[in-house]
C-alpha cells in the first residue's frame, strides 16, 4: 500500500497539495490578517509530545510541531503597553474551529511573565501537515483534550475590558 500524498509530503517536509485553510486573526491588534499554515511554518518551530484524556475516547498521545501561540500573537501587535505587565492582564484569546468548537484562553496564561504555558499553533500532527485542515491548538499543560481545537478558522484577541459596570 502506498503512502498518502499528505504522509509523503510530511516525510519530505513540505506541504500537501490541495486547498489551503486560512485562519482569520482579528481583534485588538495593530497587524491583524489571515494566517496560513505555510506562514506559521516559516516561524521558529517547537515540538510537543503530549498525552491527554478525552471524556469519550480515553487516553490520547500525539506529537505536534509549530510556533508558539504567544510568538504569533505578539508579532500581530496586541494593543497593550508591552512595558507595563499589568496592562496585559485584561486580554483574552478566543480560538474557534471549523465545526464551531471554541475556547477562550487568557493572555496571561501564555505570557512568559505569567502562566508561561507553551501553547502551540501546530502545523503538523503526528507527522501530517495541516495546510488543508488548518492549524491545531496544543496545550501540553491540559489534562483534558477539549481545548486541543483542530481545524482552527479564527483567533480573536480581545482587550476590551477597561471598565467594570459596577466599579467603585
Ligand atoms: N474543532 C474541534 N477540535 C476538537 C474537538 C472538537 O469537537 N472540534 N474536540 C476536542 C476534544 S474533546 C478532544 S479529546 C480532542 C481529541 O483529539 P484526538 O481524537 O485527535 O486525539 O480534540 C479536541 N479538538
Ligand atoms: Mo474529548
């Protein structure tokens, strides 16, 4: 049996041919815009061997590669004052998959000055390139697999929590 085109391309370290997924990166950013897996692959790559538990399918193990979500989002210019650590604490990151599954992370969770979670925006899953499917969120610190959102179509960075309704 021959290898699939995706497996062959993964082995060769190149993208599989075919339709290319795009991630809409929006929100309180100086440089929003669409992201492709090819563009993510051009950044510094990290490898994560992970284990997580799924409520329905049990223990799962995978190997992912890709850039750090923090690096990608920092380059997009989040609208906080980078010199003031406190100013980052109100930022949220919402991540959505093609099927509508979505989750929210806090900026501080992935910030090297705070939670330092090494969250990846993966471009490969067990050696298969994700150009067609779209990148996958990888959270090595999570015991449960539910936030490992695959087929990411949108990431929204939101810092719009300047005032509490009943502050005072
Ligand atoms: N887009 C999307 N990603 C998703 C889900 C989903 O429903 N939609 N389910 C999550 C859950 S609950 C788990 S446990 C893992 C399972 O990943 P695996 O079956 O590839 O190991 O995917 C996660 N990623
Ligand atoms: Mo799951």
